[in-house]
């Protein structure tokens, strides 16, 4: 089952990123929303609020495709700077969306 949004309705679609070991990190993210044929309906930078990544989606056509977030997670050191001792991670996260 996915997130149900009506045509013309604007809704927040997103994810929250957590750290398994509790360490701090920064996030940058983009998103892409396609129709069933693979045509891009919307894309661009995603909004980031703390560890939440989201977009405001306002579909204009019926569709059953995910919003796909590409999230870059960068571990931070105790001073809030990128930690050179840890690797950044790239996450691809699909969030199912149903527009009846």
C-alpha cells in the first residue's frame, strides 16, 4: 500500500533518516516522481528539515508510482564538520504514491 493523494491535492511525502549508532549527520537530497511510462512528472531538490526529507507533491494525473528520494548522508564529527574517518552514504528510497 502507498500514500494515497487525490488529483490536485497537495500533500507532504517523505522519509525520516536515523543513525543506527546514534551519531550525528547531515543530509542533502533530491527526488524524482515518474508516471507508469517512465516520464518524469516532477523532480528537483528535496526539502530537508533536520533528519526529515520531503517534498510537497500535487499530482495532476492518476498514477501509481513512487517518489524516489536520493539522499546523501554525511557523518559529522563532534564539531559538526564532515567526519573524515567515516564514509558518506548514498541512499535510494522509494516512497509509494497512489493517485486514484
